[in-house]
C-alpha cells in the first residue's frame, strides 16, 4: 500500500464525517458517553486525556462533563511550542481559557502549571480518521499521537483508546512502521479490542 492510499482514505473519511447530520452527532456523543463510563479502565482512572472535537470528529464533550462530575482530572492535548510534532497535555476544566492552534483547533492556553506528564496519564482517548479490526488507527497525518505514545508501548500507562463513529471502520488499513495500534476502539455502539473482539458489557 502507498501513502497515496492513506491520503485517499483520509480525504473520503473526513468528508463523510463532515456530512453527518447534527442530530446524529448529538446522539452519537451521548451514546459514546454510555460506552465509555462502562469501561473498566475508566472506573479506576484518576487522570484522563481526551480532545476537543474538530473537523467532524466524534465529540467526547458529554463524557468530559461526566468526568468533571465524577472528580476525574481531565486533560486536553496542546501542540508543544518548542518540540515540533509533539503534544503536551494540559488540565481542562470548565474555567479553562481556550485558544486556537495553527490547525484551527481549540486548545487550552499554555500554562506550565497545568501540564501533566504523559506517563502520569491513565488513559489517552484519541481521535482518528479510520480504524480496522486489528486496532490500527489512521490519524490526520501529523503523527502527533504516534510520537506521544511510542515511548510507552508495552507499558501499563497510559492506555491508548481510540474514539470513532462505526462508519469509520474499514476492513484493513495500510500501515507504516511508526503506527501505534490501540488497545481498544470505542464507538457509540460497541467496544472493539485490538484483536478483533467486540464486547458490549
């Protein structure tokens, strides 16, 4: 498979996401929350990273509000101001001031006091463009999450879990050596393990 194939998948999947009707998006966000709060990994988590939806991504904001109510610390990725291609994770609360990064995505205003080292995160919920039954994730192409997760491959923390619409699943994805597979992928209707096991508990 070539990089052109990956580019074509990104183009078609992003177009599909952006075409989903608002009512569908709202229901998907609520259904996602119900799937996530049932995850055993979340029941014992103290520090969880999510994202602010952009470009038609599945919106985890309903889950973020639930995490706040549950007293679980919540973090959002921020583009590293000095290390190109790297992410920082900043504490996110109802009072967090947001700014727009160079990709037009909202992120917390950088404050060193709010940074959480990646190793201290229990779970990182990642957005994605497409996924397959092996737990492979195709992102936007910047490699930010792959670089973030690469040093922690085989470690207990953080656990990397992808979030996506069911419609984003493909039979298989073209992969590269640097792609980091996910332990689980959660959709509004099910939980998919990396080894092709669906669970609905």
